[in-house]
C-alpha cells in the first residue's frame, strides 16, 4: 500500500488529464487519478494499469511528494548533442533575415555566420534552421528601375 495524500480532487485531475498534450505527462496525471479514485489500491496495480514498471511509478510518486503536481510534471534536462547553431546565433540570424537587403542564398548565410559570428555550420544545417525552424528564406530584392515612378506603381497596384 502506498502512503500518499493527493491534494487535488478527482474532478481537477480529470480536467488536468484532458489538458495534457504530452503522453508521459498524461500518464503521470493518470497515475494520480487512478490512486485518488481508488481504481488502483497499490503501486503495483497502478503500474500494471499504466503499463509501466513499478520503479517508474515510485519515482513519479517521489517527485509528487517532493514538489507536488508541478514537481511531478516538470520535465528534466534532456541529454544529447548540443545544437550546432546556438540560440543566440539563431536570434541574430533571425534579425538579419528581417533586414531588407537579405542574403543571396543559403551559402551566403553560411559565410555570414562564419565571418561575422565565428560559427562554422554546414549548408544542410543552415537550410534546416532557416527554412524549417525559422520559416524564413534568404530574401534578395529584385532590381528596381531608376526611371520607375512610385505614383505609377501605386496606380498600377490599385487597377490590377
């Protein structure tokens, strides 16, 4: 038998369960709901219902005891390889992409990153960052004739 006082009510847990978008967090809330509604009387029963190991369930309950619901739902630091392009470079690149002169292409962005910011990044990495993550494109304005009149251009836009 577990010895844990769950502060939230069944209705609150049910509502919170519907709000969770991430499956692992949903399972954690579901654990509390199962224990609060007495559908599972032991940690072993809860583990079987959730399809998780008993030790995992005990770890979640330990987090709940230590930090409450917020502590239980807190996600830890993910391990893995750090990004090739740091966040500060990403924000600088995003600002630079919003400027009117733009870049000639993705290779120009690679060159700019290396010369201006000292970050050597592959073409593919820069393409994925700019195209997929920032949802931008290297913009180069088309040449404008010197003889072009802004009044005629506005009149054309209105009639076209």
